[in-house]
């Protein structure tokens, strides 16, 4: 908590520096513009005299008139100069704004509440799994795996949660550990392949293809594995392998399923039914 208040004070002080610097630049800029205009007017008069377009008397009168006009303008709109007291007023306003913000926090916030440790949040999540998002489920599953590293079900849950949370590398790790415990789990082989595909930006590389083949070897009804193996064959231009993988998949899909129509449209020449 002490660190929070120190950081708040430092940020408030830093916020005041641009205000003071901006005010100073504004005053300097206004004064510089007026001086530049006066210098330009007098320089024009000098050039006219040098070219012989004004005699000495006219030049002297014009300079005197310009000088009076410049002095009158300066009296009407004296440039703003930030003095010592002005800086105190600005800093006082910043301090008052900071104090008001802290007051509102003290009334509406919970300044005395202790920090909620990550482990405590995981404890709370474990009591309401039905309402959790994928990253939270992954955190709960990771704790279970840490306590029971040989729990195959916990590892597959961890892999699925990490996959849904957008962590395909973590999902690959979890499914590999699950398969080390139960290498005949066809679904875990298929999920491992899907995680590898996502980690590889959607491409079915050699490792993913090997995982999908392991899944089909153990269970020919792993339709996800069939789809991705068909995609790999399609990318290679292997029409026979595409048909071998996708025809059973097309037959398993409902005729009204738009995925079936897409696969039929992409299927190399031959009867898709």
C-alpha cells in the first residue's frame, strides 16, 4: 500500500511539470511575437530610407509614430509573464486537485483493503467453475496438475482450457504430458495436433500431421484429425489422400451442415457422396 501512495505522489508531481512548462512557453511565445512584429516594422522603415524612398524628416517621423504605436499596444496588452507567485498558484491548484482525487478515493474506494494474492483468486475460482472464462479455468487446472502431476484428466482439461484461452504452446505442453501417461488416448492426439496447427499459424506441419495420424490409428472416427489430414493433403496436391480423409467426414456430417457443402465443393473430382 505504501508503494501505491508513493507512486501516486510521484505521478502527481510529474503531471504538474508539463503545466508549468506549457505556461512558460505560452508567455515567452506571446512576447516573442510582439517583439518580432515591432522589429519588422522598424526594419521596413530603414529599408525605405536606404533606397531613397524616404527623406530624413519623413523617416524620423515614421519611426517616432511607429514607436508610439508599439508602446501603446504593449500598454494595452502587456505580455503575460509567469512570476514566482503564479507558479505557486499553479502548483497549489495541482495539489488541490490531487487532494480532491484522494478524498474521493477514500470515500468511494477501499484504501484499507489488502492486496488479493493470485493464489487467493484461484481459490475463489475453484469454487465456481461454471462461471469462469477459459484463462481462469486454465489457472485452476494448472493448480490441480501441480498437486497431481499424474492426473491424466486434469492434464487434458488444462490443455483444452489453454487452447481456448489462446495459448496453443501451453496446450501442446499439457497434451504431450497427458499422452506420456496414456499414449492410447486418440482424442488427446487429435487435440495435440490442433494445438500444433494453431501454434503454427494454421499450417499443418509435420509434427501436427504425425499427431493426427496417431489419432486415426487409434480411432478412425476422429473427424477433426481427418479434416486436418485432408487439408495437409490438399496443400500437397494429393487428391487421392484428400478423398480418403474427407469422404468419411462428409458422410458423417448432416446434409444441412454448411461445412459439408464446403468440403464437397473443395473435394477433388469424384463423387462426394
